[in-house]
């Protein structure tokens, strides 16, 4: 694809595949490894999907923050579009939570709940950066991620946290709008106003992150049900209990933060992701142990003992230009 050699496929989604790829335009020792997103070939000629991809590239290019996965390049080759992103040496939050569910001893690690809270605080910082991006005239672009789920939050082995995949993000200046984009995403993380056809703004992302945070603390799904209809009804009507009522190990100090993010009236939620982040950090500051990137790194290495080595080995394979 252009000046990138696709080494092997990392993931596949409804609109695109993601490959580990090696840049070939620079001198060999300066080549970099990227995660390259490529639109499915059968969708290349579909204007709506092409414009959505262009929107993702254009919007993500404008978000510069340590807690957002960086887009490093965008291009077209043989009538196919691609998006090159930084290769993240880490694990999706979804995989971390699944491992904790299967191996409860991972949550017995010292201060595990506070480490989870630190992950959410960092994700808040990334989302706030997206929500506050403005154009050259100072006008907010009104970016809303709209797909904040555990699979779109990455925890790196160096302890950094990244929000990624703005593929279905909305913004005031999108090229593509077909009137149906407000229903794209994961129903169990969608805000009530989104499901009910109301106005969708940054508050929808705060709700979704609130769902993620609740599930991290309670170690169970909040709204997910057997059928889409019952999932929607659960989001709109079911009682939301404090996480500490379902899992005694969940710190009660975090209940208030989670429940405020999950207020069904958007006006009653945190006013911004930044405000939610500060509330979490204030609680973290009261704890006897300081949780920083090094502590997240240590915990992740314990949960996935060979994870970092394997991902770096994949990068080394890619640098050598060997296809797997």
C-alpha cells in the first residue's frame, strides 16, 4: 500500500482491516513500523464509506495528545485508501478485563482498583483533547468519538493509555452524513439520548466511559442483554447500582464518579471529560500509594508476562520485511 509493506493482519472490522506494516520510503535503518488501516476492497467504490474514512483521517490528524493514538500518515494507492497509525505495544482494555475475569488473582494485585481508575482518568484526558479541538479560527470541531468501549482504549506496556479508532466519530465538519450515523456503535455503551434519537454531543462519550468504568469496577456487564431490544430497554430504564454494591472490593469513593457519568439526563453528568478526570485524580491523590505509568506498566507485565516481548518480536519481524 503506497510506501508501506503489509506484513500481516492485526485485526478486521466492518469497514477496514488493520495490518502491521513497514515503511519502505526511508533508508532501511530509519524505517518505522505502523498499524495500517485499509478500507475493505468491496467498499472502496462506496462513497459513504470512503468519506467516512476520509473523515477519520482528517479528524484524528487534528488531535495531538499523548492519550490519543496518533495518525502518522494517510494516502491512496491503486484507488484504495489507507491510514497509518502508531503501532501500540500494549493490550486493549477489553483483553485486560477478560483476563481479570478469568483469573481473579489479577485483581488481587496491590491497588488493582486504583490502577483501573488511573486508566479511566487517562482516557478522560484523551477524550477531552478530542472534544476541545478547534479550527484555525478557534471554532470547536465538536468531535464526538461515539464508540468508547474497552476495545478502543489501549494500555501500553510502558504504562501509557491511548484512546483510538475515531472511525465513526461525529463532528461539525464531517464530509459524510446519511442521517443514520447516530445509531452506529455498540448499543450497550450508547447514551440514552443517542438511542432515543436526541442530540449527540460530548456527553455521549462521558456516558460511554462511565459504562466502561462501572464494568471495570463491578467486573460484569452493565447493560448488555441477549437481544438488541432488551439491551436498549436496559440502557433507558434499568436501575444503575453503585459498583461497590456488586463487588465489595470496588472502592466506594469511586461510586459517585461513576454514577454521575451515568446520569440519564446529560445536563446532570460531568460537564466535560476533563471534569471527570479531575474528580478521579482527586480521589487517587487521597490514597497512600501514588499510581503512575510505571505502576500500570508493572501490573500489565504481571497480567501478560510475555505480552510485551511478543509484540516487540512482531515489530522486529516487520522491520526485516518478513511476511507471516
